[in-house]
C-alpha cells in the first residue's frame, strides 16, 4: 500500500530520525515555513500541550509564524451529527484541491466525558481526502474547552497558514456552543441542514441560523430532491425574518449532494463572492480585527482561570469549600469570594 505523506502518522526515515530528538524552536519554525507536514503536526501537538514547559516554546512558534499567516480563506462548517459533515468536507476539500488549493481541515473531534478520548476519527471518515497530497487533516479532541472547540484551534489556523495552506476548513462538533466559538475564528460560516427533519429534530437554534453566511441542504439526491427543494424555499423565507448582517450580506440558501458531488461548485462560488464583496476595513479585515480582540480577552480569562485552580491556597481549600456549599453551610457566592481572596494572598 502506498505511503500517505500528508498525514501525521506517516513519515520517511529522515522524519523518523527527526522525531527521535526534540527539535529546536528554530527548526520547527523553518520546517513549518518550508511546508513540511511532519513538522507542522509536531508543532501543533506542542501548542496543544497543557504542560507548562511547552508554553513559551509554543508562544515563540506562533509569534514567528504570525507574519506569514492571514492569507487563507477560513471557512467554518457546522451541522448536527448525521447531517453529513465529514462526507461534505471530504467532497468539498477534494473539489478545492482539484482547483489547485491547499486545504487544511481542522476537525474538532468529540471527546467522551467518560474516557476523555476522542469518539470519532476524522481521518478514517475522510479516507480519500487524507490521501490527497494537497490536503492536511488534523483531528483534535474537544476536551472541556470553550464551546467544545479544541483549545488551540485558532493558533493551529496560524500555523497551517504559515505552512502554505490557503483554505482552512474548521468543522464543529455540531452541539453546544461550538458554533459560536468557530464563528469567532472564521471568515465564512456554513450551516449544513437536512430536508424534512425540522429544526427541533436537528437541534439547531435560531441563533445559529442567524450566524450562518450560507445554509446548505445536504443529501439532496434520489427521493430526497423534492424535499430538499421545498426546504430551500422555506429557509429562504426564514432568513428574511432575521436581522440584516452588518455588512449587508443576506445568507444564501443552497442544496447539494456530497455523495453525488452535485452543488459543490455553486457553494464555492457563493463563498468567493462573499470574500470578494467584503474585503477591507468594512469586511473580512474588520471581522478578523474584532476576532483578534475577542480571543485576546478570552485567552486572558482562560489563563486567569487556570492560574486560579493551580494556586496552592486554592488547591488546599477548594474541596473544603465545596463540601460546605453542598451541605448548605455557606452560600456559593460567599465561598467564591473567600477563595478569590485566598488567591490574591499568594
């Protein structure tokens, strides 16, 4: 069987030798800028690490890659489990690589709350795309991060762009607040829907539909074509009830069949139109500036929270306070104030 050079797990003998030693920050950065996938994968693993000794090294890598990033189209793709996200992404990704694009798929993999391991394996679900030399698939377990989005997804986008990927596809879990978080890191937000399932059955809230720049009815094939056409009409009426977007864009309603590969080019044309019509300070650039501000504030909150729970005073008193709150001997607000004051004393 042929070796697949674009996945994390495959490497030639030179790469294996590289992996035996811990590469320097300079080596990792140079490898990323040279488009070396094995180095990219190793750097992403480093920035995903929660070990304190990796923090500074990962920050150095991100800062050095930052000037080489920002030139891709970032597309968020969401939809509940069963809507066909993985099949759509594989078909869409293959369509883009056929156009000469370099595509990175950041597939956020649901984590089991019991085992803490990933439930799905996106590389096994995208068997054709994973073989494509112009595609890179990076599944990341969500863990307990904001909205189910992998904690370092945004930094991973920067590294992938620095490695030469001009189209970034970010797949969400499709449940919880993951859509909100992904919406805050992409240029175009695409919502996949099914015909005839109904919003309640699909678990999609109105707020998510309002975030979408395009709503695509997937699985529009066979006996489902009629229902898909009807769904397009219904969603077209629905989007006109939403508040207009700041840039004046009206969400487009399309249909496709990821299996039969129909409707894919039309989706790409809509995305290109959106990007071309919303370039400068009132469009994509403005959106990314707002996103940068949001992620700065979000990172501060995350690090303050981490520092709080790693505080020695907190570790020695937290369980005691929890017991008192559970037993009704102290209010949660009073307990929180006491713990916060303890943290200040350190």
